[in-house]
């Protein structure tokens, strides 16, 4: 493997929607070899009231993250961004 690159997907939110799904997609024929996410909350500690229910490759080139609220106060805005690590497969 070579041609490593990190791709950050579009931010989903910020708003108070209970469940959010974000994706990040490898480019240039690269494949996903790992990934993760960034959470951004309006209030310190709010991230402890969010549960990541999915953080995985959902195809050869896409990393998908789904996050749900546990017990956030009404109107608490938050956002999520998926991040994928990509590599070019050797021929």
C-alpha cells in the first residue's frame, strides 16, 4: 500500500437533531483502511451525552459514522464529521 491520505467529510449539523450520520469518502481510487470522527458540542461535557452507534467502513472507500443523543437538554446543538484514512492498493 502507498499513497496514504486522510479525508475529512462534510460536517453534519450543528443543530439539535437527535441522530446524525456523516460520511467521508476516499478519492483517487484509494481504499479505506481506517477512520474515525470529530464531535463538536455547544456546551462542554455534552459529548458525554452522545453515543456513537456506528463508526466503520461501509464500502471499500467510504467511512460512515452515526451518532445518537442520550440525554441532551432540548435545543443543544452538536455536529459530527467523519474522517477516513485511505491508501492506494499496490497493483
